[in-house]
């Protein structure tokens, strides 16, 4: 049973006061995320990522279609006990301390009275906020609030965790910590569905990704498969500080790096390049396949040409 | 994934049922409240305090108190009450808040003066009210008329009434009738014709439906007060000629004394009573009459507003 | 149900930490000043003045609190997005509304309780002993609490669909209209035809706060009939239930952008 499934999930707004025009925030979306997956939901700002998450959380109602989480309707309270949600740029009751907030949330999530303080302490430790547990949230920095957000999303040990831009506003250390946390969630067998527009994070963490643009799903699949479909290149580095003209002809990208030189050629031209270097008596240092990055895939999926091809 | 239809239906049902039940409860509460507490609500001892409390919105508050005065009077009148204790204070408050609310003076002039159950029976309070009105609105001839009316109606002080009408006639654009009334009042205050002129004037001058209806009642009473003695005189003439009183109106018609069966203003035929008297058939239908009442029957207590 | 209680107690906690209860200090000062000043007048109406002033102050202070907190109950949570992490939990939307309502009512009851102590203290100070008529004060206070329940329900209703500013305007307007509800019915009965029917319907739907105001009769040491207590209780509770149901209905269907 997929952890998350959408069937033609759609959201259209009518904007305008006098002449109502429809604005489509999300075109019919069909998606399935398996249990235990870490799924990246990518797209530029305004693509509809947050809209999708809100629909899945039951905060908004779709204009068409439906979704299921763990095989049940999204608004089913039994489902809600099994999911955690971190909204984008979260804001919490600032008059509460971290511990009070988490205990309140634990109560609402149905965590029994006896287990409550234990769980809260454990999760505070896990996100590294144990020392500020008694401090009012209004004194927290952005990074600390983000960690509180993650804490409240996982404190009731949910099976599926939804994170909207979990790295936003964090410094590199913070981001590393969140990444590690997400890794550990995966190891616990949880399903993690997170949206982001930072591709390097997605590359590092995800099993599968989907790319969303202007409300439309542009691509979905395992990262390795997606990136391999982009034509592979090979990077060649040699000593000598000289670029033979033959290499120039083979590759538009070549330059000198101190005493060495570098060129990027297509896979099928590798032999020709190595030959050219041998003829010039230049010493080969390394030959490395350059995989297309997710970014290439991303940019390609967003391009108007892609739209025209559809 | 939509909001559950089940929940929506239950909530909507709760809303409607609770609202209906709430309205029902408040009607029960209204009945349970003793009327004295109701009056307490209406009343604040000092108009000047009220004026200060109204934060400048005196006009609106005056309207509210005016409505309360009308309702208070109307509510009690329907029950043929003999007590209208709060009418004068309510009108006082109204006019203190808005001295230019002329209809309040008119209302007071009539319904404070008339004896219960058709009024509070307090002509002095009425005089005080209207004099205040005159002070605040010296160019309003209607108020002089109202004042004269009070002196005429219950106090029967025709001299003072004449004076009031006289003063009123001096106001620019005053109704020419006032001068006429002043003269009449001085000479023939007690006349039926004078009364008719006054009540007709009241009827014409006012736009308030209670005042108009009251004026009509009085005019009808005047008709009766005029008709009954006239009919009794005709009957006496018949008696002198024939030696006996007529058994029915047909006899008088045949004898040429009356053109047809005479009807009172309420539409009922007059009754021929023993000893040549004429009575009205349904005294209750004609308040304020002083003639044509069967013995033992007082002037109508039933209000006919 | 325990979720509703959690939300209610959190709402109460929020009000307290927002320093709402500091208004009690202002009230205490007012009562002390009034009691001392009134002693100077000695026209045998001190008791009347203190009770009138005290109960009116309780009513007005509470009204302001009820409206200012009430209008933000839902809209503030939506604006600050604190609602997102609440509704993603197994909390039904109607439970949320009910909890918020309960929390604010609890705050007002606690507030009124302390104010009641203040009034009784002032009354005792004047007379140096308690009288039977003092128990009527309890009825007046109870009615005032009923008024708070109604106003809170209405403020909550407005909060569920309207911005704080508009909600405040509506709530205050309804309070003023409700105070003159009796007169509104008077006006309505003077109109005729279709307008008349509409006016009368409106006059009954408007919350009748005048009916719950027994301040002046209690100030004159008049008791309140038991049947009136019963009917007023029913009225206030049923009316508030209707308003809260309305709030739930609106909130249930609301898209949180």
C-alpha cells in the first residue's frame, strides 16, 4: 500500500472581484509514494508545492480529485495520528516555552499522559534543544524555531512525515543537522515527503523526486534514472599546461588550471581525446565521468521547449 | 476530502434549532419579567444625567425615548389603565434631549391632560411641558395652540386659553384661525361649536395617528352631544302636539319631524327611551359623550384609539 | 473531549500570559476610589452608587476583554499560521472552535470572580455587615457572565470568517443594538407590511442584552424572579450555542490559504 497517493488532485482559485477568472494552482496530480521512501517534491517558488501539502493536510479542500494517506481519507483522525507536518516558516505560540508547546501538541496528538514528558524530553534532545526547553519561544532564533518545528512533527512517532522547505533560512550547520535528522528518520523506516527548491539537498537525500512547475507535474522518478537520461560526459585532466588544438575541436569546455588542464568531452569522443593527448606527449592525470546533475534535469524540465514537446 | 456533509448537516440543524429555541425562551422571559422592572428599564431619574451620558447623540436617544413614551402610553391604554405615572417623565426626558421634537409636546398636551383611561389626567404637567416647548421654540405657533388647548380642555380656564391663542396668533406665519379662536374663547368658551373648531384644528394640525384618532373620537362625541338634545326637543314638540311620546321613529318620520331614522356617528340608530329621552344604542362605541347616556352608565371607559 | 479541554486550557493560558488579568488592578483601583469617594456624599444612596458602578464596570471591562480576545480567536491563528500544525493533528475543526470558546469563557469567569470579590468587599466596607439583598448581587453577576458567554460566542462567530477590525466593529455594534433590543422591538412594531415582518424578525434575532441587565433593580435591592433566571439562562445558552454552531459551520468549510 502506498504511503501517499493522489488521484487527480486539483486546486483552482477564482481571482478578481468583478470578473472572476480561474487561476489554477495545481493541475490534476497523480502521485504515489511508497512506505519508507524519502521523496523530494521539487519546484521553483510558486510552483504549487505548498498548495499540494496543504491539500494533503486537509487545510484546503481540492476542487477536484482526492488523496489518500496510508490507504485512508486525508481527514480521517486515525490518519492524522500517524502523520507529522512541518509548515514553511513555521510560527508557534510564542508565549509558550518549547517544552510546553511540545507537551500541548503531544496531548493533541493523543500521546498518553505518562509517555508524554518522556517523549518530549527525548525529542528535544534529538533536535538539540534540551538546554532551551524552558525558554519562551518568542526568544528563539529562526534556526531554533525550525528545530522546534521538526520536533513537533516527529514527537508522536508518526509513520509519514511531511516537511515544507525544511532547510529554509538555516545556516550550513543547521542544514547539515536537518539532513542528518532526515537520514535518521529514513533509517527508522518512516516515509519522508519534503518539498524544496534546493536541489543539492534533494540529491543527497532522496530516493525519488518529482518536479513541479506552474502547478503541473513535469517529471517523476529515481534520481539516478533521471540524471542518466541526460547525455553523459567525461572530464579529462592532464599535465602540461597546454591544450592541443585537437582537444579544442572536440570540446568547447577546456581550460588551464595552473600546471594542469581540463576538458569535458562527450563519452563517445573519449578515445579520440586520449589519442590527441598521447600524440602531444601530455601526461594523463584523470578520466572521470561527469554525471548530469539534478540541476540539469530540473532546468530542462522547466524549459518552455519541454512544455512545447508535451 | 471535502468537509464532511454529515458534520455540516448536524451543525446547521443545531444552529437553527438553538436559535428558534432561544427566541422562544426570550419571549418566556419577557412575560416573566414583572412590569415594574420593565418600567425601571425605561426610566432614568435625571434628564441632565442622561444627556451627559448620551455622549452627544442626544437626537437618537430622544427618538428612543419618544418611541418608549408612545409605546408606554399605547400599551397601557389598550389595557384601559388608570395610571400613567411614567408618561410625564418620559416626555420630559424626550424634550430635554431634543427640545425641537414638536410632536412630543403635542402628544403631551393631549394625553397628559385627558383623564384616565384616555390620558394621565395631569394637566399641570402638560402645561409645564408645553411652556418649556414654547421657551425652546418661540417661533412655533403650534405650541401656543397646544397650550391654549390644555387650558380649554380640562382646566376649563377659557381666559388663559384665550391668552395663549392670542399670543400664538402674533407669531409670524401663524394660522389665522388662532385669532378667531382667541376671540371665541373669550366670549363663548363653553360652546359646542368652539369645541368642534378646536378638535377639527387639532385633527388638521397633527400628523400623529394617535392624536388624529383621538380628535375624531371627540368630534363624534360632539355630534352626539348636539344631536341628542335636538332630537329630544323634537320629541317634546311631538308630545305637546299629540299628548303622548312616540313609540318608534317611524311615527316621527310620518309626522314629518325627522326625515328618517336618525343614526349616531357609530352607525347605530338612536334609541327612544322612556319619558321622551334619547339614548345611544352602544355607549361603549362613543367615548367622551356627555348626552344620550342611559342612567347609571358613565361616559365610555373603553378607549377607541 | 480531552482535546477540547486541552485547547481550552491553552487558550486560558494564552490570555493570562497576555496579561489580560492585569485589568483587575484597574478595576480594584476603581472600586476603592468609588467606595472612598461615595462615603463623602452620604445621601443614603452610597450602596446604590457602589453597586451600580461596580456591576457596570464588571460588565464593561468584561465586554472589552471578550471582544478584543474573541475577535482574534480564530483569525489570529490563521494569520500567524499557528493553526497549520494544530489541524494536521487528530483535532477536528469543531473541537478547535469549542476549545477556543471554552477557554475565553473560562478566562472571563475567573476575571469576574475576582471582580465579584472586589464588589462584595466594597459593599461590606460601606455597611460593615452583609445583608440578604447582597445575594441578589450574585444573580446580577451571573447574568453578566451569561452576557459574556453570548458576546464571546458572537465574537468567535465573526472571527471565523472576518478580519479582526471588522469583527470588533460588528461585535460592538451588536452589543449596542442588543442593549436597545427592547426599543428595537418597539420600532419594529410601529412599521407595517413586509418591512414590518423583517424588522420584527431582526429585532428578535439580535442578541437581547437588555433582558440580562438587572443592575439597576439589584441596586435598588429588588430580588429577581427564579423563573426569570431560568428563562434567561436558557436564552443565553441556546443563543450562544447557535452562534458557536455557526462558527463551527463556517470554519469547517474554510480553506486556509
